[in-house]
C-alpha cells in the first residue's frame, strides 16, 4: 500500500530467470519498485544485477525487485578517503582480508541496527548469497582487530562492476577501513564502478554520487561482460 492507501499492482515474475519488466515501468513511489515473485536462484540474481535490478524484501513479504532512480555509485579511480579516515588507516589498527569469513560477515550484516526491529537480510537471502559465494560471484571483505571480526561488507563482482550489498561495524571506522581497502584492490584489479544502490549519509561520506538510472544501466551494459585482472580474488 502507498501513502494514499491505493493498492500497488506489480508484475509477477515467471520461471524465466532473465525476464524482468522494462526499468521505466518501475514505480516512483516507492522509488524503484519493479516486480515481485520469482526466486533467488543464482541465475536470476546475477541476471537482475546485470540489468540494474536487485532484490530487497522483509520476512513475510514476497520477493521484491528494485531499480531505483537515481542510483548511488562510487568510481574506484575517483575515490579519496577523507582526512579522518586516512588518519585511521595510517594507524594500522585493523587487518583486512577478503573471502575469509563470508558467512560471518553476511550474518553480522543481517543483525538488526539499533533503530530496527527486523532485517531485510532474511534466511533465504543468506542462503542465496552463500550459493553465489560458492560460485565465486559474491565476496566478503573482513576487518579484524586482535583476531576478532570487527567490521566488513559483502557484495557481488560481475564483470568490471562490484555491487555492494551491506556493511557492518563493531569498532570505530572498521567498515570504512574495509571499504577503503576494497576500493584500493578494485582499482588494482581493473574494476570500473561500485554500485551502492541507494544514497545515504554514510555512503556520501565515502564519496558516493548519484547517477540517473539510464546512465547507470548504460554503464552496466558497457562493463558487466568485461574481464578484470586474473589476480582478482585469489
């Protein structure tokens, strides 16, 4: 239901994992809601991301698919850590790794925030992204202090685009250090774009900007089928 209590009618996805409505059919309110149904198979999720779509829903809801306009992104080659973050990085308070603790990271991201009761990273979502991790498509970045996981993030790597999903922090600037380290690796490996989905103050503080959906999708078309360095993620 929307703010005027008008029923929202959405296209319901069929069995074809690549079949999604045209993006210009997405609602303006709520911003980007495109379709419902389908499944969370690796094929459908990868196809969705390649088209500029991602799943987001809460427990008890059908699977909902989104393509918001505008789209929040970061260009690795244009990223510059803030003065305070650069200072934290120089202190070398944390060790950063990748793909060392994917399960721990996604479950930490799934924990409700202070102002939340529930989480959108449901058990089904965890299972789906774990499959993508096993296929080498999903990746985690971990931030450690004294051997304890204190921050991190996860997302999908398709072509020359990294699609960020969620991050968490249990220590000051831990998720930001993890992200800054990821950006450095992505630059070295030849990635062109980081998709941040929807803007928020935290992402803005990391240098995120907004692109019109049409520009974002064109950028995807130009990059999701290109290869990065063979040294990536090994």
